[in-house]
């Protein structure tokens, strides 16, 4: 269908630019995906980061990163970005030097390349129609965060189809951070919809803003719906500021 066709144009560009390396990287991806339990985390993340950097460069996508210093280093954390599309995770992999995993919806688990990436990251696949399964995923993520693993969760649950507008954040998405008492790191994404959702292969600049973490002490007395609103407000404010700045330029 048309949407797939639009995504493919930039993906084809990414592949053509890196053609000499693609067979070897594909072999590495499949090998790492198959043996994900045996390969050390930093080694797996280094591979994903290398491939992502080359793919983004080949696809003429520049990642403009702000606030790397806000990513906690001494303890595991959970990223909560606004959700614009399939490119979001690739933007954050390039922007972040620390390994993290992701909660993905079941609809994308069989997309080639993403399937291997998610397996390497040991992503948790959530079926949003199945309440019991979703709850099990939240409990599993809570345990992993307690054990030192970083995660990324999209609190909108589905991507916004209106560019840089942000949808409602679901309180339930924050349960695993609360139960694990982990720092919550809001992430504002701007123009991350452009690489795969625009019918163009023109150069694109995607912004990734890591905002100040919200530590357990700050949010422990809040309901998850209030935490969701707080995180959403900070992301919306950052996007509005950046858009205003761009308009002035």
C-alpha cells in the first residue's frame, strides 16, 4: 500500500548507500539475534549503533541531539518519548550511548530488520488488545529495570499521525518505572515522522531532546495519570519552544 511505498523510498536509499556492507551487517544482525543471550550487552548495542549511524547517514537523516547529560549513568532508567513512527527508535539509538531495550507493539514484530533489532535488544512485544498479556509485559519490564536494564516505552501507545503534535499519554505506561522506582526520562522527538512518512528522500533533520530526569522521590506521591500528564507537558513545551525558534530563524 501507499504508506509502505513511502517508507521504502528512504530505506532503499539507506541500503544503496551502504551496499558493500549490507550482506555482512545482515549476517551479523541475524547471528546476534539468534545468539542474543550469549553476546554481551555492550557488544550488541555497538553493532546496532554502528548500523544505525550508517543507515541514517545513507538515508540523509541528521540527528540533532540535546540533553545527553540528562541520561542517568549510575542507575537504570526508563525513556518516555512521544511517538511519531518507525524511525523513532533509530533516532534514539544514534543519540544515546547507553544500551536500552524497548516495548514494541505486536504489529511491528515481523518487520524485517526491525525484527532482528528487537530480538538483539531483547524487546518486549505487547499485544494491546490483550489486557492480561500487557500486564505480564509490564511486570517483566519492572523486574528487568530493577535488575539494571534500561527501557524505552511509548506512553501514547500508538504513533501520532499529526507531525509534531503529541497525543494523550496513558498512565499505565508508567507503572513499570513506578514499581521499579526508576528515574523517568522524558524524550521530545521533533520531525522523526519525516524520514519514513514523507514521500521524499530530501535531507531531514530529526531532533532528539533528552529532558531532565524525574526521580522516584519527585513522583512517588503522584498517580500514574498525573505522572503521564507531567511528562507529556514537558515534551509538548520543548516541542513548542523548538518550533517557535525555527519560525524565528
